[in-house]
């Protein structure tokens, strides 16, 4: 007689934990959740697969972003993890907290690292270092995560951030980096950051300012927030120039005609990621 329990477990795994998966609560902090895309090739060679993390913007379309990487993941042996950082985790309807990595007692950077550890345990294969992509508010997360955890990363793509944090020890976080250690117990490691390939990507027509013209009283406002430019293009350029001047090599890709739309930026991000994967698998990179 066939073992129907084993049949059920195998079918459940195939339906809900492979391909585009269901949504899992983060065991470390169940206010947060994540979903995965696990390619069909994973179970034959789990150790050959690399991790891509895709962080949503203010609209929280995590499954759409995950699915935007699905075909790439299947073609290039990558697992995709997309976290969900909901609005109002502190009960105050604030949607900005995740962008700055810290909100009250919540450390969003550490929540993400717990998600990755849990996903590796779920797949019975440690996922290790990862490529980190974020769009809009998620790009702010990526910018700031890079400051704290460069050793965890084999590449980052910062797509159309509304505000940026510069390597600047004359200003406090999150405009600058002067008090990073006091807030996070970590300081920006410029040498380690220099080992991480960095892409900034933004649409050439991304010139709306209504959402990124920060005024006093808005969540996240602090003096100097608007000093890096008026548009997302100008702010991306300012971050690119700051990183380069600080010894962190980066590239700036401006996509002609594209507005504030992650779908239009995705081909440039995936071209960059493809280059890194090719170099790593040839033994020339992380």
C-alpha cells in the first residue's frame, strides 16, 4: 500500500514550498512575513543556488516583486526571498519605519537576517550571502543595510530611492553616519563595503517630487533630508558620487523614459545581477 502521509507531505511541499511559495510568518517576529521563489532545479543541486532578496516599496507589493525575479531565478539557479514589512507595526499607522532599519525596539535589518536563516532551515540548505534589491522605500532599506552588513552581501541594486544616507560622519543617521555605532552597535565599514558591487538604477523620467519633498512633522523627517537633490534621479546621483568618493565603487544606470516603475528598472538590475553571478561562478567574485 502506498504511504499516503508521505504522498501528502511531498505534494504539500511541491505546491506550497516550491516555485512561487505561500507566505510564511517569520518565527523570530510574527508581525513580519516573507515568501519565496524556489526554482525547479533547487532539489537536484541546492548548494549551487544563490539567494536574491527583493525588498518592496511603500506599496508593499512583495509577491509581485518576487514574481518579477521568477524567470531570472529559474534561468540562473537562484532562490528569491521577498519580505513583508507592513504599515503600523508599532500600532501608530507609520509606514516609514522599515526604510530606516530601526523603529523603536524593532531592528528591520535583523528581522531580514532571521528570515533568511529560517528560509535556509526550511529548505534544508543554508542560503548564505545574498544579492539585495530594493525599489523606492525598499531602496532606502538597501542603502542603509549596506552600511551595516556589507559582509552579508555579494551585490546590491538600489532602485529609485526617495531619500538616501550618505557616508558622512559630520551628520547623524539617517542623513549621515556619525552616530551609527550608538544606534546599531556597528559603524560603517568602508573597506568591507568596497568589496560589494553596487548599482544605483533610476528612471530617466522619474521626476515627481510630491512623495519625497520631506517637511517638518512627517515621519522620518530630519534636517538635511532634502539636501541631496530635488528628484530621485538627483538623489541617486548624489549617493553614487558619495560612495565613489568614499572608495566604494558603484555604477549609476539611468533608464531612458522610465518613470517610478520597478518593472521598467528590472532589466537593468537583472543584467547587473547576471554579470555578478557569472563572475562568481567563474571564481572571480564573492
